[in-house]
């Protein structure tokens, strides 16, 4: 069994900023924190996880899996990148 390759990204859209966890081996994206989560929860767009059509998820997949044009500013964050 191989070790899962997980990367963390900051996705910066015009009105939304989010931190996502991308599992490259399983091709799964999980939103850890999002500035738009209150809106999505209030209007029942996201119950638990973000839907696959969420712009944050789409942009993270486009960047991580090299598909389509990336329209967001995306920064990779390493685990040791915070200086602790």
C-alpha cells in the first residue's frame, strides 16, 4: 500500500478565500476553511462538504490535476511552511 500524497492549497477567488486539502492519489478535494461557508450553510448549498460544482473545488482540481484553465490565484502551503 502506497503512502497517500496530500497537498494543501490556498485558493484565492475575487470574493472567496479557502484552504483546501487535495489527495492526489485518490483525486479528492476537501475544503478545510472557506470565507464563504456561512453563506453556503445558510442557503443549504453545502451540508457538511462543499459540492463538486463549488468554484473553490473546481479551481483546486484544475490546478492540482492539470486540467482546464485556472482562474484563481492558488498558493501551495507546506506543512512546515509556517515556521513552527
